[in-house]
């Protein structure tokens, strides 16, 4: 972003070399990233027999019907709706919870904040199999199993710690003059938060929102443990709809995977510039 | 007007701060801490996962200390950590540095690198299982194209290769995320620093060492920390791809925990594994904070 | 046909008697499923109830068929009753049942993962005793005795067998014909075929566990049942013979020698890394001669061969020791159906179970329609299987009647011993554990579980 600017047109040869140096590795990395995804895409257009006989090749005649079958058999109409609800609820809650917490950790002098940060790191990486059984017992007592809202609350608990860490480092990078001025003018902390910090920090919320959305959309373990009713199951469960006891209709699983990933890629495309901007402004700090 | 009082300001902020922290604390305590404490309690019992519970003190931990498969799984977690501290961070940095020079195609490459991040783990695992197949996978396809050196390599079947093969799948979906993280950090570096480096005639490497690296240091440290603690508790890709096999070659602590709890009906023992891993993660974090306190970060 | 008629008569009889206002246990078996019987029974269960059923992944590809033949008829016959199905990957289901039951959030009916799973769950008192229903509905006559016996814990019935399976030997029949190979029934014969195949660069046994690491237990099952033999396995499972016995050590050594020669998948590393797709494609493309798998793959193998010139078939695995009577059929219970004690409508649930197993001719037709989903071990009569049913599917049931029945580990081994069986045998294949130590280790774990009463019921010999 900076180097090319000063190099004059007189040094075209240097430019070419530099371009090659940049683009050859970029393309290699792109092949690494995209190659396996293309395999998935091709397999979604093959017949089951084709996948068995030639798992990595191009499809003979694209089987677009796989998508229709996958949509229907995977019950995507209801799982997409459920995942949308889960994601919206999760993102909204995580943004509020972690926004409040990050404000406290990043902008206020709170006793014990260092300990809280450590706690959040630990919570971020606690493995779910460790605590899922007692959590299930508790959720049953509270009448929260087999309900989307019960699952959303779990996502709040699981995804908020990382989101808070991200937002905190973002807030740490913001200048303090404005809010100090606000305080001197007599604004309470909530006013300061809502009218001064929030407008400044929305790029951070874009980052947190996207990461939370991604985490919720692709979540399988909790969803499959806590949801039993067919009509409440999310998209990740749709991906398992084509399994038999020891085999799998991979053409349908592949098509279902593509269907499931489209909304996420679209979301990233729409927000990627702000996503980067948000990350840029905040940086990540321990 | 208490905040004008030098002594009152921190105290009031501290109280309000804890009010703001309350929702977070409630959510995490209810969802993670209380169930984890219950698990710690179970680690002192011989609970099978259902039925009667008998208190057996530290017996599970005593057994764990001499359990060869647990010690081996710890070793694998350390190897995993080493892989994740190098490969994806290198790829992520490389991708980010190159992207920052990529001009108009930046968005395209960024999206391409990010796509694996968006795929669900079961899908990634399936794609790579096919690619790793010794008879129909990438090795066989390359052999058909005249590149024979990967033919007949059973990536997931050789006990010396399997852990690396599984780790690569996880690296593959993770490094693209780091590209975006590092790219953001790079863009936050003051461009004037690069300009002055140019004026001084600094080489590409010196520029990277003296401008880029210091500029993204805090981000890097954050990533390192998440990587270490995350690697100790790695689970999903290992479980989906190999369930810890072949012959325990990819067993990590959390796959052992999962199998003890749900296949062998030894929930008490599983809880002991989990408790030990939480303790180790805590140790790492405290170590990090001590270093930070000693002025390592600032 | 005689059987069929008498069942209808039985139905109409019970329907009439139930017109009296009786409740609870005497509610009528409304939809004993042949369509003619439905209308007469339809109004008898006019009460509001939702039956929650947690089901394995078996029927997903035939959901429409399942709806039309199982769910819709029952709901039509029982207005007010709502069947709420929730399917799951089998392994996940097994994990969820104990958690849900302890939390008091269990379903009405669930699909269990065979006797050893049922044993553990029943001992917690989570399953409804089905003996009275069995009497009421005539299940003792309907099901094959050995199959129903696998569902008993301490003499009481806790489940119905939903499907059974057995390990078997698939082979490329056209390849065998071209090579002049006879179908092997002894160790000498199978080793000759394997050697000749290997000499020609053909993999003797295609195999792979990349999709299912624990499916290595198929091979151990074959070694134990076909070398040590069902009698020895029965003795071991009842504590009369140790798993460290030389018969099991020799069985493991034989299996391992095949693996080390590269006869299975080309070697241990390839075996661990090969997917099921590849295994079957190798069979189709003559890259492999045989594969030691199980009857669950019959539909898939059949469909892959369908568009080729080659033909396939399957047989029981050969008896690998002279003293073991051929053919050995190692039985496995694919899955079972049980009612939980948390069901508030156990009677309706039992009624559904009964309707799920209609007359044997209808079951025969279902097997012909979709052989993957309904391999119920009922007492079939002559003519129950429609003419269009592939003989390679119905052969399964003929063998059940005549074979020397053996024991599949996933059904008859207690949980920890089973886990040991498939985890540790991988170390035998990688050379990290000797067959003798492997068997000694299995004996040690098994003895603990035997002492703890965790061994599932084992059907007897003879």
C-alpha cells in the first residue's frame, strides 16, 4: 500500500519484478485456499456414482437437481429460518453484553479488570465437552432445552468473552478527549456510552458481529445437544441429513454445504471493507 | 459531581464498571463456570455418566498422572501448539503483507482466503478426507499428472504423519482469518514510518523487522495467546477426522475426554482430564500476564 | 397367506372388544397396519397426545416413503396423536440419551444402539418393561426368538429389534469367474484366492476406516467369530473362558498377518486412510477382489455395480479353523426401539411400535422397496418376500435360519471392552502391541465389567 507510491515510472523493470513477487505467492495461496473448495463445488454437481469413481475430477454433466434435492431433504426452509433467528439473537445479545463489558474494561478504571481479562481468555477456550453435561441438566431445570432462545443464551455465554476482548482492544485505541468532555458536561456513564462511545466504535461492532455470526451459523455441538425437535434444528444439522449408517450421499452433502455457506460469504462480502476497517482501528491486544 | 473528586472518581467508575460487566459475568458464569465447577466436582468421583456417584478423592488424577495415553495426548497438544504458532501465523502474515501490496485485486484475494474460514468443520473434514485418500486422493491425481512423489502416501493412516495431516486441515481453515486480522493491523501502521524507512534505504527485510513487526506486535501477541490456549484444548478437527487414531497417533486431551465421557462411560475420569486441562490453560495465561506485568508487552 | 388372514381376524376381534370404554393398557392396537384394518380401529384412540421419537439416521433418504408407510397411516388411525420424529446420527443419539434421561428430558420412544447400549440404559430404570405389551400384541410369535432375547435384561423385555446385520464377505463375482476362483469357505481356500489376487497385483481385501475409525471392529469380529468361533466367544462373554485364551490370540495373529502382508487395503496405513467410497470403487473396478464388511453395505454395493458389466455377491466369511462349523453368522443388532419411563403415553407408544411392525408380508414388501431401512428379524413365512426382491437381500434371512450364529462386538461386548477392542487393535496393526498383550488387555477390561454386571445378555448356544 505504501511502497509502490514513491517508485517512479522510470523503474518499470523493478515494478514488474515486484509485481511478480507479490502476485505469484498470492496466486499460490489462492490455489491452496480455493482448490479444496472447488472440489466441494464440483462434487455438488456430480452424481453419487461419479463422486465414488472420480472424487476430485470435473462433473460430466452438472447435476443442478442436487441442489433442489438437498434443499428439500435437508429441510433448509426451516433450518435456514432457525439459523437466521439464532444468528440474529446471538449477534444482538453478544454485541450488547460485550459492548457494555468492553466499555467497562476499556474505558473505565475498574478494580480487578486485569483478572477479568484473564478470565475471559480462559472462558474463550474452555472446551465444550468439558461442561456440556451439567449445562444440559441445568437447562432442563430452567426449561430451556429444545428452544431457540435457550440455545441463544448459551451462545451469549460462549461467544461473549472473545467478543469482549476484541471490543475492549478496539475501545482502548479510541481517543479519550470526547468522553472526558462529555463527563465534564455532566453526562452519566450510560449517556457517555450511548452518545459518544457507540458512534465511534461501530466498526468494532461490525467485527464482533461478523465473528459471532460465523460462530453461530456454523455451530454444531450445542445445537445438536440442546435441540431435539426437527422444526427447530439449524443449518449445520441439515448438513447431516444425507447420512446413512455407514455411508453418505456426498453429492447432496456437498450441495447442502454450498447452500449453507452462501449466506456467510455474502455477509462477508457486504461487510468485508468495514470488517477490515474495524480491525484496523482496533487492532487486537491481549 | 463526585467524579471531580480525585478519590471518588475511580471508586464510582469501578462500581459502574462492574454494573456494565454484570451481564457478561452472569452469562459466562451460568453457561460456562457453574457447569465447569460441577465437572470439577465430578472429577473427584467414579461417576460413569449416569447412575450412582461415589466420592473417590484424587484417585482419577492419580490415575491420570500415569496414564500413558494421556501423557501422549499432552505431547500431541504441544506439537499442535508448535505447528499453530508457526505455520498459520507465517501464512497469515505472508498473505497480509502481500495483500497490502496487491492493489485493486486485494478484495478478490481477501475473499478467496476467507472462504475456508466460513465452511463448517464437518464439510472441511470431508473434503480433506477425500484429498488424503491413498487410492483416489490428491496423491493419486498428481501421479496421474506425472508427479509421483505423493502417490501411495496414506496421510491419515501413517502414525508419523497423521497428526500433521489433521493439523494441516485446521491450519487450512484458520490462516485466512489471520490474513484478515494481520491485514487490519498492517493498515493501522502509520505510512510515514515506511516512507522514512525508504528514505533511509532500508531493505525489504529491515523494513519488515523494524516497521512492520513492531507495528503489529500487540496483535501478534494476542494471536499467540489465543493459539496456545486454543491448541491445548483442540478437539473438533481431530475428532471428526481420526477420532484420535490410528493407534492413538492423533489423540489429544479433549478427544480423550470426549471418548471417556461418551464411549467408555467414565464421566468422572473425563472430568479429571478437563479439570487438568483448564488448570494448565490457566497456568499459561497467568504466565503470560506475569510477563506482561514485567513490561514485556508495553 | 394363512398367517396373514389369521392376523386380520385377530385384529377385528380385538377391535370389537376394545369398543368397551376401557382405558390405559387395554387400548386397542389401532393400526396393525394393513390398510383394511385401519378404518375399523380409527376412532379408538381419540385422545390428544404427542409422541416424541428420537430416531437414527437410517430413513433419511426415504423420508417420503417413511411418511407414507409409517407415520401417516398411524396418525390417520389415531386422530389426536401427533408423532414428532427427530432424527440424528446414530453415534450422537447414543450420546444424548443418557444425558436427556437424567435431566428428565427424554423422548417417548428412541432408537437404541444395540443390546450393550440397552443394557446400560435399562439398568438405570429408564426403560418401560415391554413384557405385557409383548403378550398383548403377540410379539413373542412375531419376532425371531434370538432377536427378542437380545432385548432382555434380567429376563425382562426392554426393546424391539429394529434391524439386524452381520459381517460378510463381498466379492466381485465376475472377477472370480474370470479367474476361476471358487467362493472360499475355509481358511486354506481364502488364503489361496488372496495369494493369487496379490500375485496379480489385485488387492485381496479392499478395506478402509477413514470414514469410521471404530469400524475396525468389523475385522476383529471376523477374526474372533470365524477363527476362535462362536462357542469360544460365547464362553468368553459369559466368563467361562478368558479373552487372553490362545484361541483369541491366534485369531488376532492371523488377522494381523493378513494386514502385514498387505492383503487388507495394501497395508495398515492405507487401511486407516481409505474411505468407504474408495473401497467399493476398488471392488467395482477389479482393483480389489473381496472386502470384509457387512450386510449394511448391500444397497450401496448393489447400486454401484448396477451400471457396470461386472456382477457382485456376498457370502458369510469362511470358517478360519477346522473346528468352527461353516457358515458362521456373527449377528449384530443394528438398532432397537424402546419406550422410556418418561413417556406419559406409554400405551400409545407401544401401539405405535406394534404398528411399526405390521404383518410379515408387509415387512417383506418394505424390504423389497428399501432394503436399507427395515431389516427386522421377524418370523417370515413362505411367500412373504415379493418376487422382485433381489435374492442377495433375502439370502440374509435364509442364513439366519440355518447358520451357526455368532456375536458382533458392537452388540454384545460391554462398552469399555468394546472401546478397547477397536482402539487397541490399531496398535496391533501398527506393530506397537503384540496380539498376546492385546488379548490380555481385553481380558483385564472385560473382567472388570463382568464383575460390575455390565455385560449385556448373550443368547445361548444351540
